[in-house]
C-alpha cells in the first residue's frame, strides 16, 4: 500500500507548487533592493537567487514529468474552477526570475521575460474566457483569482528596456482594470456570503499584491511618485495592516501549500516600502522598510520549515 502511495505522489503534484517559486522570488528581489537601498550584504541576494532558480527548475521538471505521465490529471487541474488560477503562477515565476536576473544579466532576464510574458498573455485570456464560458459559483471566488491579474501588472516591472512603454502599458491597464472588478466580487463574497475555506485563508494576503506591485510597475514605467502612485502604495499598506490586524485568523490554520500565498504579497510590500524610502526618503519609510523586510523573512522561514516538514512526512502531493 505504501509503495502504491509513493508511486502516485507525482500524480498529485499540484500546479500551486509554483507558488513556492513566487514566494522565493519575492524574497530574493526584496534582498536585492535591500542591498542597493539599505546597504545589506549582496551575498544574501546572490544565495537566494541560486536557491530560487533551483526551486524553479525542480518544480518545472516534476510538473513536466507529471504532464507526460498523468496528462489526464493536468487536464483536470486546468478545468478546475480554483486551480486554474494557479497555472498563471508558472508564467509569474518566469517573469519574477526575469526581474531577479535583470540585476545580473540582460540576456538571461530576457530569456525568462519573453516566454513568461507570452505564456501569461495566453493564460490570462484562457482564464477569463473560462470564467465567461462556465458559470462560476460565488463560493469558488477567492483572492487566488488575482493571480492571473497580478501577473499582468508584473510584466512592466521586468519589461522596461525590452519593449516600448506602450506595450507595457497594455499589461498594466489590463491588470489594474481587472483588479478593481475582481476585488468588488471577492469583497462582496467575503462579507455577504460563505466564509473562505480554511485552506484558502492565507490567500487573503494576495489582496496586498495588486496595489503594491502596481505601485512598483507605475514607477518603473514613468519614474515618478505622483498622486496615483501614492494611492496605490497606501492601498497596499492598508491591506498589509488589515491582515496584520487579523493575525489571530492565521495562527491555528493547518498547513497547506497555499501558505506560500503569504510570502509574495508581503515581499512586494517590502519592496514598495524600500522604493518609497529610496525616492522620497524619511525615517518613517526607512523604519517601514526594515519592518516589512523582517516580517517577510520571518514568514518565509516559517512557511519553508512547514513545507520541508510536510514533505518529510509525505503529507504534500496526496489526493484531496
């Protein structure tokens, strides 16, 4: 029975494992900026770059192997009303690796950015058409729906210098538009309908990501922190404070791989805070930068420990 279970573990290897790459990428970029703007040692970012790239290669290898051996299972995930959103984590991981390597090698950065952007364009179109062609239950809506949208806002962050701002503005516009639309739907569900399933409670952190990433993308394209940029930063900060205020909701949650949803949005807010300090200055933004970087590091340490622990106990990649 144990042998049979081990053989089937690849069959249940979830696409949401790419959320690990997203989380590690966010932490890596945060420490890259901490080196540039806060004076932290560069070696931390370099080590994290190696680890993040290795995780991406391992996860990709395993998921490709699953696709070849268990094609029906992949198709089932692709048709699932919730898991379909996590396929965009593949392209987002590539785009974030492009952001990481932008600091080291433009060719490697473009190697990740162009296919990642094209894949994300396809996945965005497919996901939205999937929502239109299939009636969605309100109970299926959750902040993970933002994943295909956040990716569009990420495209300009790495894409500046690769293509014109007109093309980058397309992705920014799509991301911002659907952020407003989906937030209204999800906020309505959370307040007036059934509560989120326990395993998806960590995805509340994803509410931080669109405004925080949007702020960074806007600055990358236009090089200014104006009223709209400040608005995005403040909304991202609000949701950060909100999930911090609700910390008791997350203390006793059983571990799920969706915990990695904690890391990427908090890392994005950490980078946004450091960017504000770098451009605007001030003690408040300096303190906020250190606080957010510390929180990001602590959270990823906890999530990484739980991930390794659950892999060791073989409680990940099992049939739900």
